[in-house]
């Protein structure tokens, strides 16, 4: 059996909900969090929603990018009647 070392360029989008007092605090919590624990649901203030992985032979080629999302998106989540995150 042969062994191969692989570096695979990929683009991913992590979708979470973060309990925080401000957008800045939410970003800090996410940046400081252990990403594996986010996926496992072990962080009280961060709820994993989904992830979107796009594999490419190259992420960029000359002046063309294969990225599907260029900017970070953040918004406050509305609360439902029972005060749970929707």
C-alpha cells in the first residue's frame, strides 16, 4: 500500500449562531473557540448550523477566484415566541 501526502485547496463556509452582546463579541467568541468543539456542539454560546465545502484544483488562477463567498456575513438572530433562537 502506498502513502500519499496531499494538500487540497478548499473553500469553506462555517455557519453558526453565537450568543453575545454585540457583533464584536460574537466574532471574538468564534475566533477564540476550538473549531472541533464547535462541530461537536460542546460550546454553550456557539451553535453549529451547517458547513459548505467546495473543493477545487486551484483556489485562484491568475486573476480569477473560485471562491463562492468573499465577505463575512453576520446578523442578529430573531427570537421566537418561546424565546429560543430561530
